[in-house]
């Protein structure tokens, strides 16, 4: 047997209205609580972000490694080998850590080295190879747009001889040309820059005049004064014996002259006594 209860329409409408009203109140309360929770969370996150200092990006970044930079760029096998054998790569990395001026490297790619005269690199001594790589380094950071601020001749890390070890740079916008007195070079583009190290590709190896221009002969040594004075002494000593001979000859003549009157007086005495 089923019990069937029938609610009159007014009561059914009232109960339905009450049910939906309770649900609406609960939903409003839920959304209000959720909104309040989100506001508290956002506010707390903002306060914490303001209080905690931002981490320094350079502290976590690895130190600059010129070999890694050139390997990533590709096409610099010969330059990488020279940088390692001359230990200039270690010098570059150390300078970047211990100085604020930065460095600029003109990186000649493998095509540039292959255009050299056959056997040229092998003919260089270790000191000349080191000087060749140092000739591609400027002791300061130079942006591609700031080459027009340099004064010619530009000093490199190979030395400051204005005739044998200097670069002359001309620029127009981002077009940069370099002459060494032996080759004319064009800067092809930027390989790497981090506002401390700038690496620019060049289409030729920078050859210094020092490798091709004969050095002036060394000045002749000044005559030694000691030898001159010793020669004078020997000359004077050579003249002394001749003076002694003259004085000896003069003494003999005097003796002969003194004997003449003695002999004459002896003769007179002999005549008178006879």
C-alpha cells in the first residue's frame, strides 16, 4: 500500500520558494567567502613580494667563457686553438672577472685564417702567436655604434707602438672598417655582447706591421773612453826610452869634454919637468 500525500498548491509554492531562497543565500555566502579569501591571498602575496628583495641575476649566471661563446657561434676552430695554446682565453676570462672596463675581441673565423699564406701560422714563434691574438683585443668594451668615438691609432693589447702595433678604425653607423697597414678588414657583425665583452666577426686576420716591416738597426755603440786613455798611456810610455837615450848620450859627451883639459894640463906639466 502506498501512502500518497497531496499538498495543496499554496503550500507547495511556499515550500519551493523557501527552498530556492535558502539555496540563493548559501550561494551568495559561498561566493562572498571565496572572494574575500582571494583578496586576502592576493594582498598577502603582494606584501611578501615587496618585502623580499629580488635575486641578483648575475649571482646565478655562470662566468663568461670566451671558448664557450665561440664554440656556440661555430666556425672559429683555428681561433679557439690559438686562444688555448697561447693561454689568452684564460687571460680574457680573468680580465672580465677582475676589471670593469670590459674587452672587445675581433674574431677571425676559419675562412679568414684559411686565406692566409700557407705555412704562415707555423712560421710564427710562440711569442708572435701570442702577439697576433693580443692584436685582435681592445682593452675596453666598445659597442658597435661607438666605434666613431675612438681615436686613431687605436691601441690594442699587443702594445702601444703607433707605427708597428696600431689599428685605424673608420665607421659610418654600424659599418666598421679596420686597417692595420697590411690588411683592410670589415666587421661583419656581432657574435656576442653582454655590455662587458663584445665579440665581432671580421673577414680577415688582423696582421700587424710588426711582422712584415723590418726593424731599424740598433745604433752603433759609443767608443769606450777607457781604451782611448790606455792607448795614450802606451804611447807616452813608448816615448820615454827615447828620452832616456838622449840623456845618456849627453852625459857621455860631457865626460869627453872634461877629459880634454886634463890631458892638456898633463902635457904642460911633462914639458916643464923635462
